[in-house]
């Protein structure tokens, strides 16, 4: 039980990678608060997880500051401490070439990714700094370490997340708080199935899987469970010396 009685909050926790992290944390003894926009999906995932009073759901639109603050505050108030924040929500918006991307699309990418991450870190630190402990994990991407055409907004946001965690880690490193990002490669989630390859001129998810599989050393996409295993380790006491890092879980896709 690596996370026994720790309180963790996970944005975007009702599906995909976020759901896998919620399950892994519960398996390790944590109390988990899941944030997601859809009440229906939130109630569904609570039923599927079957965690009883070890899991809660709070309806949250991470592009709204008041929603995100309330989610983190409620997680802290549940047991009087906040031990782990996983800022997992985000993704590719209306992906397109920069020359064709309008201001509203760009702003949407910013709000969903880097602004959500900044606000989530800020509100978490307001609880973690007084207790002088905590783990903050931010979901980045392999695309934050490289650039591909058609997803410039997404790649820029993920690179910004990587830089932000390095800076914040140095601000709070003597306070017992670690701040890291996880950079997955291709993980085939519902969001990927819905949007895969559209900004890159690909025909759909099968072509995307084939392309990323060729680029990955392991010859396949990574799984949500492979990402969640790293999220468990980084949230545990064993990872107390790891901070300010952008950790790839990409099957060997990125070059660093």
C-alpha cells in the first residue's frame, strides 16, 4: 500500500489515463477525488471503481477557475490534508496548422492545458505549503519534447507544462513538495479514437497507431496502466528525491 490514507485529486479522472490513475491509487490505499465535467460519467466511474467511501466525484470544468479551486479545496477538506494532485485534464482541441488556427481555438488550447495546470498547481500549493509536503503531477506529452505539424497548439502547451514544473520544483523544493510532469506517448483512449490524426491529415486512429508504433522502440502504443504505474511511484515516498523532471512513458519515442 504505497499510498495508504493519502488524499489525491485527479482532474480528468473519469476516463482514459485519469481513470487508470484513479484505479491504481485506490489499489494502493489512497482516498481519491475525481474531477470531470460530466456528472453522468463521474457517477459511472465511481460505480465501476467500486471504492465506496474511498472515492468521490466533483463536477469540474477545468477551464473555469472557480470549478478547479473548488475541486482542490474539497479534496483538502475531506480529511484535512491534500497529498497528491494529478493535473491530468487537457488534450488536443480543434487541432490544425498554425496558419489556419484562429484566436478562439488557440485560447481553448491554452485554457484546457497550460492555464488549467498553472491554476491547479497554484491552488494545490496553497494547501501543501502549510503542511510542508505534497506531490504534484502534471500530464504532459511526448509532443512537449518534439514538434509535429498540425498540433502546434497542443505541443506548445505541453512544452510549457514541462518548463513550468521545472520552475515550480525549484520554488518549493525545500518545502517537502515535489513537482513533475509525465510525458506519455500515444495512449489509445476515447479522446484519441475521436480526434486522432485530424490535424495531421491522417485518416484516423489506425493510421495514427501505425505511425507511432513505427516511431516507438517498443513498436506499439503505451497503455493507461503503464502511465498510471509511474504516477503511483511519483506520488509515493520512494520518489521524494525526484522533482522538476519531465518523465517519458512513451515506449522510447522521444529522444530525451
